[in-house]
C-alpha cells in the first residue's frame, strides 16, 4: 500500500526525531521547576538559557530579545496588544495588511473595539504590500505597522526591510508575523530592521504549543500574562522546558541545512508544476515569484477546491484549501479574495506546502492524482 503523501506543512509539521530526543530528559528525569531555588532547578534553568541562545543565534538576535510564548497566535496577540496598551492615551493607529493571518486580523478587530484605529493595506495580484501604500497611510499618530514576512496561503514574501524602514522614518514600531518563514528562509532581524517578530515551533518540526516573540532591545510593550516573574517579568507562567528545548533543536536543525532544504523544496515544486502543465490542466499559480520554497497555491478552472481536497484525501494525500485555521468556512479565503483570483478559478484553489519528508516520486504521483480527479 502507498504511504500517505503529506503536503500540508504550512498547517503543521511532524516533530523531528532530533527535537524529540532533545526534549526527552526534560519530560521526566529533569522535571524541576526552573524558578525554584534548589539544585533540581539548575539544569532546566541552564537548558532554557542555552535554548534562548540557540534561537537568538538562528535569527541574528541577542538572547535577551527572545521571549517564549505558547505559539504564533500568542506572539501576534502580544505584539499588537502589547504596543497598544503601552501607549493607551494615544489610542493611535495600527497599520496591517489585508492578507494577514487571523491571529493578527482578529487582534486588530479587538483593538478597534477598544478605540484604536486600524488600516488594512491592500496587496497586488501577487499578494505583495506596496511601500508607497504604506507611506500614504502612515502618520504621526501611527503606533505600529504589522506586516507578515511570508503568507500562509500563497507563500508570498514581503519586502520587509523597505516596509520596516518606512515605519521607522515615521517613528513607528514594526512587527512581522514570521510564523511561515522561520526555519524555511534565512532570517536576520537586524538586517530586516524589525522591532518584533513572531514564530511558532510546530511550523518547523518543533513541538506544538510553543513559540517565541523577538522584541528588540529598547522596544517597550506591556505584558499580557501577569503572575510570576518568568521571561524577565514579561510573560508569567512556569516555562515549558521540554518544548523550549525541542523548539531550539528544531530551528537549529533547519538552520544548519537551510540552503539545501530550500533548493530541494524548490526542485520538488518545479517537478509538480511541470507534471501538472504536461497533463494539460488549466490552473493559475498564485503568489509572487519570491515565495517560501515548496509553497504552492493553485487555482484550477471551474472546479471546487474542497471537492479536490476530499478526493485527494480518499487517495491518501493531504492538502489544504485555504489555511487550516479557517478550513471550516467554505467561503473564499480573504487572501484569495485580496489577490483577485478570477471567479472561475477562485473556488478551485488548493494549497500544497511541501516538506523534507516529500520526494520526487510523490510529486509525480500527486500530479497524476489531481489530473485523474479533474479529467474525470
Ligand atoms: N501566523 C501565521 C502566518 C500562521 O500561519 C499561523 C498558523 O497557521 C499562526 C500565525 C498561528 O500560529 P500557532 O498555530 O502557533 O498559534
């Protein structure tokens, strides 16, 4: 029997064996609470310290700029709400894009209800935010610009350095949701000039329920979780030591082979695209040329993406229609709407996101499965 083809790595990834074995000691033998004063706390404390250093090193940050969170959603919520609460008297403006993940968009809606004003920048047909559009909206009352580094549905990578530069020229803080980018493309927070960056371990073969928020030294935001003094008093709660260690092992593993991984994933998507084109299928490849390698959003003409997903599932292949987080909604995703995919293609959109566990043979098989379904 053919093995499952898992092609939904933007939804989540399997825990890497290396991360799993790194986590093992902290689940049982070394169970001590890092905040306690006796010797059982010493090793967990050291493990957190060294994980912070590893993660900082992978993104060009300082260790004290890394704050552990429960994942991408918390990091995004904290970055936006933390800045808003830092300057409550200004009730200022927040600028974001129309294609952000709901962790950002819904937090913006929440802040609007608290009286903050939010502007949602449009994107072009490739899903790219324009620096000129940002310049038109930004003003002296702008508190924060939050633009994602890589989109979770179409993989488009934004010109973060230019956007952050524009924000800074107006004395405004810049956050990027890098959940789909960390562990997949090179990240250098200094080069990108970002003030805050969100990441989530389960998107790069780390455990679920753990992530981090990078906060540049000198940037002040309000904590959201109050209690103990963990994370330098910025995020209360006993640390998830095993997951923190697993996240560090996973990010380092990807970083050590990043160039090769990117090349490999690009070669896989090239094969898939070639096979689909050879089969004579009518489809649009969404997103910009500058995309996360292995990330494909394809809109097939006059078909239904959800039907395609279920038929592929029956054949043992897992893909997504929009993002996993809104997969219960059957209307067009906000990203597909924002990039104006033509009506006769939009409903037939599927997202294929590849990982290092995929191979060339699977790409040929997946193309055959798709053409078999669509030509029936
Ligand atoms: N931001 C983006 C771009 C995402 O793709 C996701 C998850 O799909 C999140 C945030 C939320 O991350 P988490 O699942 O760790 O809460």
